C-alpha cells in the first residue's frame, strides 16, 4: 500500500469540520505510521473495511521483519471505530503495551507486532462541497448558500453510521438537524432518543445516561436503563455535550470504543449499538485546548462536525422560515411572509435575532395565536412581538377590571413574557434558566406548563 503524504502538527490539530471558506468539508480517516526498521516513518492509510498487516506477500501492508508473522494482525473499521484483531501471530499483537486478541484503537495508540512498532493517527481529507439544489431536508428549511451547503453534507453523511457533532448558538436548530439526520438514516424506523445533559442535575447525569442498578445509591429503588441502553439499535442525540463532566468523559469514551455500557452499581457490561449525534453551543475544540474536554473523546465524536450558522448570517431564509411556521400554525391573519406589511418585512429581515430560530418562532407563534400583528407601532421583534392597542391614548382594558382580576392578568402576562424570553436565552434549559433568574428550579419547572409554554426540538 502506498505511503500517504507526511502529516504535520497543523494537520493533526485540524477538526473534522465544514471549513471557514465553507466550500469544503474536512473528513477524518486514519493511518499507521511505522516507528521502527529501515522504513521508519513510512505511512500507510487504512482504506476499505479491513486491512491485513504482516510479512506475507498477500497482506495489504507488508512489513519486512522476521519477528512479524506472515498474517500478523488485521484492522477492521466501521463508521466510528477501528478494531485491531490478532490473526494467530507467533509473537502477539500489543496495543499500548497490552497484548490483545482484539481491541478498539484511539488516535495516538501504539501498536506492536513482534519488533515492529506503529502509531495509529488520524488523517484529514478536504472534499469540495457542491451546494444542494434542494431548499428542504427532512423538515429543515433553507435556500441560503450556507444552508444548501449543509444540506449537501447531510445528504452524504445522514445515510451512514458516522458520528456527527453539531455546533451552533442557542436556537440555531441543532435538535431539528439531529432529528432530520435520524429520519434520513438507516435507523429511522426506531425512536429518536434525546439526552439533554444541561437539563439534568450534574449528580444525576451518570445514572440517567448509563443507567443504574437497584440500591446503587439512595433513592435507586429499582433497576433503570440509561439513555445509551434505550437507544440500542436506534439514534441517540446527546444535547449540550460540553456539560458532561471531565470525570464522566472517560466512561463515555469507553462506551464508544467498546460498545458496552456498565450501569451504576454493576460490574456487568451490557452491549449497546447506537448511532450518536452530539450537539453543543461551545467551540468544543477550544474546550479541548483549555483542558475542559478530553481530546480522545473529541476525536471519537467529531467524525463529522457541522457548524450551524446563526439566523443573522442566513437572512435570506427568514421569509421561507416564516412561511413554514405560519403553515404549521394554520394562521388566519397571516398565511405567508408576503402578507406582512412592507415596513414589518424590512424590520424582521433587519433584526439581529440573538435567539435565532427559536426567537423567530416565538414571535410568529404569538402573532398567529393572538391573531394580532407581529409587532405594534414602534415595537421591535425583541420586544416580544406583543400586540398593542391601536388607540395608544386609551388605557388598556385590564385597568377597568376589579383590582384582584387586573392584578392576576397582569402578573400572568408578565410571567409568560418573562419566561418566554428567559427560556429563549437559556436554550429551554430549566436548570440554566433557574440559575440566571435566581429562581428555585423546582418552582420554575411548574411555570412553563402553567402558561402553555413548551420545549422545542431546536437545541
């Protein structure tokens, strides 16, 4: 097998991402680097579903070393992992100094066959991306250049088993993209399992994700399967991945490498097979550089990384998004973006939308459900899109009610509007919203339902 071009620290540090010029995608493959013998430094790319290594002429990678068996070991790959398997060699196959019959490798792992040493490393390839001609993808909507490029990537990777990392600001639609990938994938007939790390108390993440046995801790009155087991044979969406604590990250890495999960309070592993899609608001590679996230787990998850643009960078999509939202809501007052007054159209297109698609949806829903304009005279979208009286000289009707009734209505209106904005800023994360507002989390849990507010698929 021909040696690959030399790797460099700069190349090794790159992520599997849609790169900044947004005309390419960078995909990760892997290679073996020979660390011994007269051919030290030779590089062999691992192509195909399985590669054999040995001293025999029929091996894919031939090593001239008398301590290497004719067929020494094989490396098999799937969408997420590389598995090394000893082929009955005389001197054994060693992975990071441990003799193995078969084991999953990670970037940087050292392999030894007899006296031949190899290092297992990632390789990156840039592929030109031609924007999709479609303006939709399994429920996603967009005709901007950025979104059609993302659709082109999704069309390629969704039908595979590749692990995908979604990065983007709050409200950019990470959850909706994850669901679209599931619906376009080979596991679409099964459920779409969601695990939101940010919505669960840090002390409960381990048992909720990995499961627990009865009596594993106070309150564990029965055995419970975790999200990883619930997602066996289907798709698991791990939202706010960066919230997983450093002490739990090695356990998640072992699940990804060994395809086994061990419940809290048990020493018996359970086989799991799930496709993982993860999402985060943060730049995960920067978290790695700050030692806030494990590099080996990052590489395991970032087989394909897709950054989602904020709404302010895809303004061309706003009319299309509003049309879709109005159709979903069966609005009587407004049916299409073109039905809006010209000044309002310009205002909606010019607004920065810091809450992105979620903020836009909230404004559209309020307008459609109340059968009132998106905004009143002098209002901005970030004022909440609340209707105002046409006659600004008259007092609101609520002030003519008895004091108790007027107070109840005003408090209810304040709570609903405050919660709407609070949840939009906190990505519908109750725990995060409670911390920001200084409200007891248990109390805050009751308020969204009281006011008819619900979570969104967009993460």
